[in-house]
C-alpha cells in the first residue's frame, strides 16, 4: 500500500468533469484506489463516490493505492490532480 497527500488546484474543485477524468485515470489500473478527505474515504473509480466527497479547490486529499500496480497508479493520479484534471 502506498499513499500521498495532494492539494486539489481546480478553481471549482472536483465537479463532474474533473471527477470523471480522475475516475477514468484510476480505472486504467488494477489496484484498489481510494482517497481520504477529512473522516471520509471515497472510491476513486466511482464518479458518484468522488462527487459525494465534495472536494473544493485548495482541499488536501490523501490518495491510497493498494495492488500490483500501486506505484504507477499513485504517480499517475498525483500527476493528473497536480495538472488540474483537464481544466
């Protein structure tokens, strides 16, 4: 299991479009991928789970990846979030 904290930089947070991009990126990997925000844990492969976390701009989340490609998954997701998830 690997994890890393990252700050969401999107001006509007994780609304539908960036949430979809995050999920699409996460689904490319076999690992179980979640993220923690405050006391909540969300499934990064589920758009509804990501939207339900209500992540705003400037919020810090902790990505957690567990599985055979966990290192690659973590690096790819951190990179995607740091680059604004397409926005």
